[in-house]
C-alpha cells in the first residue's frame, strides 16, 4: 500500500470513521497528514452525520493532529455529544443506538 492510496481515503464526502482510519494509517505508515485538510473534511462529515459515534471519531481524529493550544472547529461539538447522553444510576453516560460510554465519577 502506498501513501497515495492512503491519501485517497482523505476525500470529501467521507464519513468521520473512514477519515479517522485513513489519517491514522497514513500517520502510522510515516506519511504526512495535512491537518487543515483533515479538519475541513471532518467538519463536513459531522454536518452530514451528527451522531455521537460520528462526532466521537471526528474528535478522536482531530486530537491526533492538533497542536497544543490549537482549537479545532469540530471540538465545538463536544457539548452536543454530552447533551445526547442519558445518565444512568448517576455514574454512567449512555447513548441511544447501542453506543455506550461509561464514566465512573470519583466516589471518595
């Protein structure tokens, strides 16, 4: 597999999950990731699909290329994801559609 084939995965109209895996594969293979391009692609992807899973992949992907102190526009969606969650037993966050995220608060 060449860098060119990995870069082809970073195309407009892709979903956040595919963009995440393409950018991570490219980075792990020693290629360079155009952070600005990926940020714009992720922004477009979450406009098409604003599910918790899609936004989660976008946040995960953007965390891999952001620099300390840099703000990535998709991070504004964190509040949207938290608003979609239902609290269960005061200790867990659960999303509709089978995606669950747990967070154990410090109970000390």
